[in-house]
C-alpha cells in the first residue's frame, strides 16, 4: 500500500490482516408527490408506478396488493436504480393499497401507494 498526496507517492508498505468489506447502504426510494396522494385511474387504462430506488447491495424488491404478493396481472421490472409496476387495463378489482418493500443486508424500507 502506498500513500499519495500533494508531496507525491510514499514508500510502499506491507499491511497485514486487511479485511475488504463491501460498502453497505440501507435501501431507500423516492415516491413522487402525486404517488403520495390517492392515485385515481380510469377503468381500462394501465396503472404505471415508477419508483427510483437505491441501496447497497441492490435491494430485493417486493410489491404487494393488500397483504398478498402481486402476481399474474402485474408486470414488475426491477433494476439497480428503479422499480416499475405496471397493471395493464385496470378494473375495479385493481383498486386498493399497493405496498413496496425493499430489503438488503443493511436494512428494510416500506412504502405504499393508494
């Protein structure tokens, strides 16, 4: 290991017992102001909920409707920087509370959209 500063590069030194750890950052997300209010969508129109996410390691994303995991009708896309929930051609059965859960080694975060 060598130090580098304004004076230049220092002499290399042997450092023992070095432990390399992955930097951890708790999960977080940003809900737009319109998603923090009750979302009203006409029947037959798609529901699209885009949420920027962050965390290290990349959080595991889970969407729920009520207390049940979303499956079947909903399309869920997840990347390192966002999650996108799309419910095509919604109807009255799609009304309710949608919960977003993020979890990684550094923690958990939950939010919801009505």
